[in-house]
């Protein structure tokens, strides 16, 4: 169960910890939500896919038109990652992936199993078991003065209360805004541009003679 929302140019994503196999529930320690570069990601379904998104997916840096970027470069990189790891599958000659949320540059996207990329007009989304309950809670709290994480917690708690396939603990992550990313890049550039302390001339000469 994954929920996400956009608030003031930042994307917040939360998830539960249930691992489901038939009637069996395992509380997983490995999170369903995490950061990958400038992206916040949250997956439902296969934990193997989630592990690949977290540790193997070399997510490309967003450039140009974000709609075109997500449906082309992002998805192409994703397909390559899943295929090379042996997880992607074909049904009736159509390639299939999985469903997850993506937050980047202040926008929230849903990537579906057929690699369709959707952006909800409401500014919030929920995928996975119990998503109907979570969507209702997100709609009901849209005009309530709650912080983003509080709204996500309410939505996850509603799903946990009404669905046997959702459970605590809940985990959260946030994708930084565009301005925060620019500030981070500027700091990294300044740090890289600052030269180290210069050695005295005699020390340089001794190093060269060694």
C-alpha cells in the first residue's frame, strides 16, 4: 500500500510494511518507499521489483519536458533495468512491469504495469491493496489543516483498518523541490571547486623524488 501527495512543490510518499502471500502476512523490514537520486519512489506488489528500483535502477536525471522525459527516457531505463535483472515478463507478447509511485520536481506520477505513466490531477494517489480506502481519506483531508505526513498517515491508517493486507509500521520519504535540488547541486559544485591546501615547495619536491 503506497500513498503520495504534492504539497508546495515537494512530493511526499508513504507506505506500509505488509508482505502478502495468499493468506500469509509478513511484516517486512525492508521499506517500500525510498529515495533514488532526485526521485522519491514507492512500490506495491513484488518486493523483488522494489529492490531493483532501490538498488539497481540508475535513474536518469530529469531534463527538458518532464512529461516526455518520464514516458520515454525514464521508462526506457526502467525497462532495461528490469529486463537485465530477469524480472520483466511478457504476456501475449506484451512486456509487463509493475506499479509504483514516483515523485520528482514537485510532481507525482503513477507508473503502471504496462509502463503507462499517469499524473493524477488531484495531486494525490494511492496504489496497492486498500488503495480505495486511502484515496477516500486523502480526499476527505484535502481541506483539513494537516501536514503532508499527517495526511499520509491518516490515509495509511484507514487502509490498515479496513484491509487485511495493510499493516504498520508506516515509512515515509520526500522528493526535494526543484529549488532545493538546485541549491544542493550548487553546494556540490562549490565543494568540488575548492582546491585542497597547497603543499610547501620542498614537500612537493620530496614527493616527486620518492
